DNA sequence: CCTATTAATCGTAATATTGCAATATATTAA
DNA sequence: TTAATATATTGCAATATTACGATTAATAGG
């Protein structure tokens, strides 16, 4: 069906998977890395930096915006995107809880 | 096209997104959480625990196995799955580098 | 051998994702 | 106003994902 049955999972499980899904494409990983690397904001050079067409980059930016990891403000004809630091931190906290489950693990039969 | 252009990205970007993609479905998150929670191995009760059909669970387990996060050994007619601790740790390291990019961040124009 | 049990695989339908050309929108500059 | 520039949106084709019924394979117990 291609349709995830979100309703049978906890909100935590859905939140973790929603965040992870956004990271699940190399273009979006590359966009985020680039936004961190140049510690001022960039505008439209993501299209040159990454080798994808402008509508494709725009679509990926939309995904990142939707989940709140980036924000953009208009500067003339261009738009300046950057990481939303507060949301990035919050997201890290959610993922950390999931990723660090193993610290309390005792035995492992396999 | 539905086809990711992996070849234009770095191996690190592809690795991060591959891991994240596996976490990008709540059923796989739930499976991993359950495997951590019961600190002995489980067999086929994942189907009861999560509310999805057996072939669906089997398919998700396959994805998790493919990327190396879980392993299973045969015990009679059932198969005992558990987290691959070494690979889990390695995966955490890869993701941590990506998630902690913000610690060196200086300014933020937005 | 036959049957029950467990899990994988196959086949398929429904939906989602990716990518881009074409177009629309919005702002600046002349 | 017109042209140029930057980004978003639309529409569409190709491919991927999700889910499950039906079937298959493998093992255990009788």
C-alpha cells in the first residue's frame, strides 16, 4: 500500500521516524552540512554546491523547513537559509534517547 | 524519478542517509526498542507486539539485518533476533559526528 | 511419513518519493 | 513599466516503499 500505519505506533516512535526520514536522503544531509560549514547564511548557491536542479533543491528545503530544522528569511530577491538551532537541539535530544538505549543493556544472546 | 542520485554525494553523506532511512519508519523504531527492552532475545512475538502482519514484520527485519543493526540465529523452528551491539555503536559514532556539527557553530544570521 | 509451527519469499495493489522541465511569483534594477 | 534574478509551485514520469494474502521452506513432534 505504501501507506505507513502511524496510528498503531507511539508518538515517540512516530517522532523519531519522522526526523530520521528527513535525514534519509543524501541531498538533505548535504544541505544541512553546508549550512553548518559556512557559518554565515547562504542563499541560492546550494544548487551549485549540490548537483541537483533548482526545483529539486527547493523541494528538499521545503522538507527541512516543514520539520523545523531550517528557517529562511528573505533578503532582496534571494532567501537566506540557516539551521534553526533551538529545534536542532531538541531534535538531537529526541534522537539521543533512542540511540543511547544500549547503555543500560545487560545481556545479548546472539 | 524516485531514484536517488547517490553518485553525486560523498560516501559519508550516503552512509548517514542510509542509516537514517532505516530509522525512518516507526515499525523499525518499535522493533529496535523492543529488542532493547527485553534484554533476552525474542523470536516471533514481534508480530503480536507490533500490530502488523507477519510478512510485513519480516520485511522490516530484513531491512534492519541488511544494514547490520540486528542479527538472528535459528533456534528450532523460530529465529532469535537481537541488536548487533558492535554495529550499533559504530552507527552511533557516524550519526554523532553529523548531529554534533552545531557545537562549533559561531554565528547564525537568521 | 504426516502435521503443526515459524519465518521467508512471492506477487501485487496502493501510496510515497525523487527529479526535473515548465511555469508562476516576487523583488530589484534600470 | 520592463527586464533580470531568485525561488516556489505545478505537473508528470520513473522508481521506491509499505502492507498483506498466498505460498514456500525448514524444522520439530508424533
